């Protein structure tokens, strides 16, 4: 059985949002524990994080791990609201910047990530989503791109601004000292060797802990963003990632939007090809491909969502779908309305399977 889930940002870990998710029909949740909104710019916490090329989404955390007590407390609250914790989405850049950058703290940080995975396993959370990326989500623009002029995000050109030292994954990890200069330029081969190290070290620990690591593709899926190479920017590159370290814990956070934006491949073929390796799905729709695409309502994009569901069902996928992002709707609660619309649509599609 495919399950309906809902994604919550860190500041949404409260009874109102748990009830909202349940009211939308969710039985499972995916939680972002990273604070993407610590940008000191006063930007609201409604909707998707945004930011400039100097500070990105803002400041990363202090690098400390999420403790077992902290995770169990959240899990208990979720459970009291009828929700099951399916996945954590994204490591804090402060936990692993030198794993991404091959910096001096790499060995220490990979050991911390291992400990984090063990804690997640002990808490009984089956999936840890990650995005192995230097630039992270960059090049995004905001505008009235969806039906009826609904506020949404998209891309019209590549952000070429170099990444300042002290920043990675579109967040700043150097709280105290501002460093001069920019990230050293590397090529794709070097990025793949870094992910090989990450998988070689972490996958055996994840297998033992009963946790699946799930890779999000590049958002947006360009070969380069901000003068850095990207990892999974064509559907075929997911296979390369899987082949690097085969096993149940080397899994995918399958983002339909990002995959549909890719210049090569076909979203239906990709779903069929990778279904057996998918941990959970970002079930959202887009119009266009990089470098010119827009995120739109679930029923107005290029993807035939019902066709995707039927492929997943035929492959016996029994994981969770979440809306990921959705355009805002004009009313007093733009984010909630957009999400409720997507959830209702998803629930109706699922009922027809
Ligand atoms: Mn996504």
C-alpha cells in the first residue's frame, strides 16, 4: 500500500501542524530538523526557504547531533496525533561541511554522521534523506508562476556567483569568522569520489542500524550551479549512485519535480527503473525543464501524476508520498491552502488505484 505523508519544517513541530497533517489525510510525516530560516533578514517562515547568494538560507546549526531523547519526544508527540515518523530530511551543513568539501574535519564529521545514523536507528525512524551537494538549492526565483497567478518558485537562468568560503549547501556554517575568498573549483569526478567515501563509510552503519539513506537529486538539476559540479542532474546518474554501494540502505529520495526538470530521460521510465530503490517520494509537479522551469499545482504540470502512481503500484512500492512544495494560494493561510489542495488531490488519486 502506498502511504500518504506530509513534510514538516522544524518550526512546525507542534500540535497545530500535526493536527493539520492528520486532517489532510497524512498517516506519515517527513521532518526537516535543519532550520532553513535563520537568515536574520526577517523573511517569513511561510513557504519555501529563500535567500541571497552571500548568505543563502542563513546560518547552519552548531553541529551538535540530534539526541535520542529529542527524537523520541517528537516521535511520541506525533504518535499521540496518529502520525508515524517515516523520515528525517537533510543533515545540517554544520554536521558535515567538510565531508562535502573534503576539508580537514572530514574524518571527525563522518564519525559524527555515523553516530547520528545509529541514534536515528535507535529512535525507530527508518529513513534519513540527504542531498549531497555543494551549492544546494540555488538559482531559484519566486513569482506568480502557477495557475491563477499563484506564488511559486522556478528558475530562468543559472546562478553563476561563486560560493564564499564558510558556506556550503546554500547555508553559512562559519558563524563567528567571515572568511575571504571562494570555494576551490572542482570537477564532477572529484565530487563523485567524495560521495563514494560518504557511502563507503555510512552505508554499512546504516544497514546495521536499520536506516535507509535516501538521496535527493539536484534541485535544480543542472551540471553546474554557482561554479560547482552537481551529482544527480540526469536520471541515469541515480544508477551510478546506486552502483557505488549496492544495498537496501543506499536508497533514493525520489523527487518527481527535480527529475522531470532534467534535460535528459523520461519521468515514467525513471520511475519504473528506480521504483525498487525508492525510500520515499516528493510527489509534486512542474512545467518545463532546466534552465527554464516553474513549480506549479499538482494537476497542471507536465507530469501525469496518476500514471506515476500506477507505475509505483505495479512495482509494489509501499512507501510514502509527500507534496514537497506547492504554490501558495491567495487567502489568509497561503501555505496551508496550497498544501491542503495538494493533499486532497493526492488522496483522491490514491483512492482510485
Ligand atoms: Mn524535492
